[in-house]
C-alpha cells in the first residue's frame, strides 16, 4: 500500500513537473530577458531542460 | 530587481524547487525503506538537482537584491498560512531551505545559529506534513 501511495505521489509530481513547472521556467526566463537580466535567463533555460529530465525520471520510477 | 516580474518569478521558482527537493528526498527515503534501492537512488539524485536549482536561484536574488531583502522575504513566508495541506507543505519547505541557505550567508554567529535551528524545526514540520500527504494517498490507493 505504501508503494502504491509513493507511485501516486511520483506520478502527480511528474505530471506537474513536466508541464506547469517547465512552462513556468520558460516564462520567467523570457521575462528576465525582457527586463534585462540575461544571466538569469541563461540560468533558467538550462534549468528548464533539467526539470524535464527530472519529470521523466519520476515517471519511470512510478511506472 | 525589486518590484520586477523577474523577482516575483524567481521567488515562485525558489518555492517550487524547495518543495520538490524535499518531496523527492522524503520519497527517496521511503523507497529505500521498502528496499527499492535503485529507484531510491535515482529519486535522491533528482532531489539534489532541485536543491542545486534552488541554490542557483537564491544566488541571483541575493546578487540583485541583497541578503537583507531575502531575510525580509523569509519573515513574510513564515507568517503565511497555506489554504490546504499541499500549500502548507510548500511554505514549510521554503522556510526550511531559505533558513538553511541564509544561515550559510550571514556572518553573525547568533543569527547563523537561529537560522540553523529554524531550518531544523521546519525540516521536521515538512516531514510531518509529508507523512500526512502519504497517509492520504495510502487511503485512496
């Protein structure tokens, strides 16, 4: 039962992480670029790619 | 940066990363207890990536706004109440991680100790809320 609950937590996490979270990273990166923070934009673009991989790992573990 | 959309965006991302870091860290511990060691290790590694993101974001906030501004933000979050258990978990995780990371940045020994102690308290609180979240998922699993 605990394992099923953990799977559920990871599935919910993967769904949220893969969509909303990566989108939010990209939106904030664009905002930072528009407001003149090129270093912040570069950092967030790199993080967004890693966030997508995190979502995939969570999905694989929960599968 | 103060008052910009970038500030708001970075703060929101820091909160999300704090939550994800502890959610994955606690989940990894549970998987390990269930002898799912390989999965536990994979999840643990990703929890550390989330931690790295949170640290990087805080570095930018400190660079443009200063440590004192981050201390003010910490006090604001401490006074917030979540509308539900998930929001409460995110706020608690944020106070934990912000306290921990700021404790490494302040030079005053008393302040450093207070922030470290606060981080420990909020870590335990986050763990208790996670147990509640897990329990609610066990009940529907």
